[in-house]
C-alpha cells in the first residue's frame, strides 16, 4: 500500500494484519458458502481425526501429488476458491 500511494508512504512504516480479509459467509463462491455453512461440523470432524491445520508444512507436497493424479479436479476446485474476476486476483502470487 505504501509503495503505491504517497499519502501512506509518508505515514506508514509497518502494518500487521491479524484478521481474515473476508468472511466466508459474504463470499460469492459456492464452495466457500458451503464451507461456511458446514464450518462447525467440519471443524469437529477435522479435530477428531487429528487435523488442526489445512495449510501446514505438508500442504504444498500434498497438493502437488493430488493435482498430478486428478488435474481436472484441481482446476475445478481452483475455480471455486478464487474469484471469477481476474482483475481482483494477484497474478504475482499465483
């Protein structure tokens, strides 16, 4: 933000973001709406099977192998997770 806007560049030297950038219940994604509605159930099930983080250190490896096995499924999930408006996506992060 500071790199793109002189107003903030002069006033801001660091930022710490501690909250989610969005609420799942406000998402237009069908996938996220489903997850939001089932969040308590999903949390309970995940804890019972010993999964406490979906984005832990093994996520990159697991995703790589899963997408090699079912590439079309990965594209389907990706289309549900990210926005359908490419102008809102950060191409550098992808």
